[in-house]
C-alpha cells in the first residue's frame, strides 16, 4: 500500500455514518497511527431557550473554499495524513449530527491539535448561518464569545 494525503470537504443535507467516514479516512495509508474526530450535534437548549429545530444555510462554493483554506492551514502547521470536514445544511432537529471534523496523522498529538484547530476556525470563519426555532420565535444565532476566545489561542501558538 502507498501512503497518501487526503483532504475532503463536503456540505450536504444528508446525515453521515461516523464509522464509515473514519474508515475511509484511514484506508490505504499505513503511516496513520491516530485518527481524532469531533462530531457536533444540535442541542435542545441555547441561551436559555428551548430549541425545537435549527436551519443551517451556506453560500455554495464560498463555504467549501473557506473550509479548504482552514484545512490547508492545519496541514501547514501539523504533519497530518488527512482531514475531513462534513457539514450539514438544511433543517435539523435536536440530537441530529451537524458536523464532523476528522484528522488522521502518524501520532495522536498532531491529530488532536489539528482537529481542535479546524473546529475552532470552522465555528468562527466558515460562512454558515444558523437559525433556531424557539418558543419565542425564530432567531439567527451569532458566534459565541467562547468560540472567538478558542480561536484566539491559535494566533499565540507556534508549531
């Protein structure tokens, strides 16, 4: 088997199979010693209000390009073998999967760091718009202060 780097971005309405996606990311690369993944799900409560549903919108083409840039930045900082981002759009209910970030690398430290970097940038830099349905009506969700704080730590770290 030959080693290869794989970087993939998918924006889709359909759900994803975590096990299958991880298997695909690892496949064919014997140098992979670690795979780290993050799965984000819809919560039923946000900012003190019940959430019945969430709708995610994106700007086709621009969103994928922004995420590809994030993956390129991660691969420039850490020796990752591959990375995958799947982000769902459209209507979603509580407990449904929204996003998968998975990173493969030779060692766990690089995989963990790159995965955290990607999700931190994804939460703040990728052009998605989220609207929640609550008892008080529909509302657009802004980026959280905690997401901005998580992002700022990366400008302070050098690899």
